[in-house]
C-alpha cells in the first residue's frame, strides 16, 4: 500500500491562516497523526539516541535512558531536555501510545521508549536523569497577614496571572511564599502589585535542578543523599520543591553552581555507570 508522507511543523489558525507550530512542531505533528490513526507506536527520529541522563553539554558522558514513563519524560522536557517538546507527548498520552525516540544518524541504537508507566521489569528503583533549567528568577513574598489567613495564596497568584507570568516551583511557610519564574520581563509591574500584599524580594541568575525518577520525592534517603552531596562541595540550596507529579525532586541553586551540581549528582547518584538494560520489542517494520 502507498505510504503517505505528511509535512510537519505547519498548522492553521482559528481564522484559517497557515502558520508554523514553533519549536518541536514537527514532532508534535507526528504525535497528533499517530494518535489520530491509532498507531501502535510513535517514533521521533532526531539527532540524539533518546532522552539522556543529563544535558551532554554539561555532562559529556551522559547516556540514553532506555525506558521512561510519560510523567518522567514530561518532567525532563519541561525542565529543559531539548530532544522533546513538552507538547509532543500530549496526544500520545491521551491515546496511551508508546513513543520511541531514535537517532537518524545511528539507526542501530535502541533509543528511548516512553510508555504510560514504568515497565514491570524495572524492579530496581533508580534516578533516570538530572535536568537543569537556567536563568531563573525567584520571587519571595513575606507577610505576617498570611498567617491563618484565607485566600492569601489566591491573591498572590491572581497577580501573576494578571501579568501573564508563568510560575514554576512554589514553596510556602507560615508567613511567606517563594516562586520561580522563567521570564522576568513582566516581573517589575507584578512586583509593584505584590508589594501591596507584603514585602517582596527578587533574586536573579538562579537555576532549577531536577532529580527525575518515578517516586523520587518519597524515595527513602534520596533527598538526604542529594543535599549531603551538595553540601560537601559548598553548593547552597535556595529553594526545595517536591513536585505534585511525584516524579521529581527539584531545588534552586545559584546559576554559577548549576553545572557543578548536575555533574556532581550525575556521578553521585550512579548515572555515569554503564547501563546494561536494553529496550527491546520495537514495532514490526521499525
């Protein structure tokens, strides 16, 4: 039968104009078509042999991760893994269709297989990858009025929403809330509004480091090990957040410490060790 070849990266606006989909648009197109056709597997052919255990620009010895869950891959994509745009996984997730990432230049490599949940064979728990997002700004609002008050957090997030500022990590205490944002361009006006709620401090040039693996936040001893490693080389932690997705332990460090932290954790958590596990069972004809 004829094999259709469809151009990706293009779409149509609500008023009918042809436009581009932006970064990752071709992969997103493939995922949409795969979901619409009820494919057994969606393959993304790119220039790397799958999702890696760290950014290879920071950790040259980073290795492909053989298998990830949708949740793990989404976290890595969100926190900066360039091989896959976060939106690419959405159509596949809705249809529970496995996604395989393969290397065009090295088609013999097994790549990474992304499925709805961890494989049953993954009996030994481990961290899958260390991700890093740089050039982050942290904003802290301190107010004694927050103590035992109703609606305080809603007021804070209403300000961010009104100024179209996307918030990443969130930590709270009895009298303060800290958040991180990627784009500080609208922050000045937002801070002026937040000062009507409490004292505001902003810190620029930070980085978010995420330790990604199903159940990472609750895995016994992981957090203690991570922060012991960092403390041993005098890397200070500005914020700590355990994601609601339960697949990553995230924290904020100074930007100048980010690469060192990623390399240290990649080695200290055993991600630089040779992985013998292989992913098999590619779809027929792949």
